[in-house]
């Protein structure tokens, strides 16, 4: 089963690491949103600028976000 990110998502969320700090939403509010457990999920479709998504990835205090371009393909 795929986890939080669909195949075309620009970023992957490790929901086990997410503590709901919300920095990702501050930087890329059209890409991330909190679910009712205050854990980050991707909006459908995510549509922030790539630079904003990258800033969100950098800002996450838990390292819970991984840009898809840096995710191994196998
Ligand atoms: S910044 Fe990281 S820890 Fe905070 S809500 Fe987003 S994914 Fe979760």
C-alpha cells in the first residue's frame, strides 16, 4: 500500500515523524494541511511553487518531509 504521498506528489510525508508543528503549512499552504490528528497530509492536488515546497521541507523540525526528487526510485 502506498503511504501518504501519491505517485505524482512533489514531496513525501513520513507521518510517523510528524509532530504537527505546522512549519510546512506556513511555507506551502497549498501543499500541506493538518488532518484531524494534527498530522500533515498533502492537499489534492498540491500546487505551491517548487521553491516554497523546498522551503517547507527544510523547515520541518522533524525531517518528516522528503522532496520527491531526492527519494530513491527503487
Ligand atoms: S513541519 Fe514537519 S512536523 Fe510540522 S506539521 Fe509539517 S511535516 Fe509535521
